[in-house]
C-alpha cells in the first residue's frame, strides 16, 4: 500500500500531478492505479490517463492494474514482495496458458527466482493428475508438499538471501543426471537475443535446468521484454515457447514471429 507523507490538494494542476508521479516512480518500482489515485486524491480514471501519458513518453510501462518504472535491468531486480504486486492479472493469464501444456504422468521442472513460478505451482497443486515435479524453489516445494499425486524432488543447494531459491551444489550435479519433459522458466529480462538475470548463481541454475529438459517454456509478463540484465542466461534459440501477456506491443510481437520464435499471447 502506498503511504503518503502529506495530503495532496484536490486543486493540484495536472502537469504538477504528473511531475509528482514521475518523482514518485524514481523512488518506487511499481504502483497500482487505486493506490496512486488515493495518494493524489483523484479518481482512478484520472490516474489511468496520467499513467497512459507517462507511458507514451517512455517514463513508465503500463500494467493492467497500474504501472512499473522503466529503468535498466542490468543490475536492478524487484524484490519478491514487489514482484507479487506487479502485473498480477498478466501473470495469472500467462499461467492459465501454461497449465494447458501439462498432461498426466509428465515430469516437470519448475524454475526458481520468479513469482510467476509460484503462481504456476499454486495452480499445479490443484490438479489431481499424477506428475513428477523437480524444483529448487522453496515456495514451489511447499505448495506441492502433501499432494499424493505429485512426486516432488528438491535437488537442494544454498538458499539465496531474500528469496526462495536454492542454488549451487548438490542441485547442479543432480540436474545433470535427469531429463524432464518441460522446464517452465522465468526470467528477469528478455530481448530478441537472449534471456538474462542479475545473479550469476541463478544463471548457472537455469542453464542446468535448460539442459535437463526436452522442452523449454518461458513464462514472462510483458514488463520483462525489451531489456537485458547483466548476465546472459541462454540464447533465445534455446527457448521452445514464450508465453507472455497482451501488454507486449504489436511491433514487438511481429519481430519475434519474424525471427522464427514461437510466441503465445495470453488473453486477459
């Protein structure tokens, strides 16, 4: 929830309000339309128009429920709590499409380091079909514990501070000896050349998972596109299917299709 240091006047001019919005996004990664409207004492429709204008100027990126700050992803990474509040409906739509790929008796690898993987795990937990799931994410593992139909395998490793990720050995060695049918992969950023991350240990984990899967499915909301983080995870050619949301611009979709990449847009 956004906290305001002082009550903002109903008489604030639109230009002044938008400048304050810009200033706010310099210090905050994301905001919902409802919270911003409350903070600026205006209607949600007014804030939406403001955010649309800022987005048209390349200052923020719009999501279904608000907006996120546009900044270099080379080293910047949203915390898990922040990510849970960004593009919520978009993530849910992507997960609905990903769920259509799951069939009984499959072996699945579920990525670590992304909230979208947590949402996917919550939905898989509702299935009654037999599955084998391999994951190095403590949230995913907890969501799938005590499910009689799911054989859960957690390779292990050292927990990355501030996250649910288990990285390093013995997980990396274990992954080199298995072969799963689908790897549901998340990413910090993606462009037309590669998926990328801000943490090198996480990159090594994801590369091992890619090598352990017959099919790699990237699940990523449109906020992740047109940017690159510091460490290259994998060339886009290693990804068999990308599932994203309707927020991806039409010209971007056309570029991915023209390059021969399989892109699925999840309807909201």
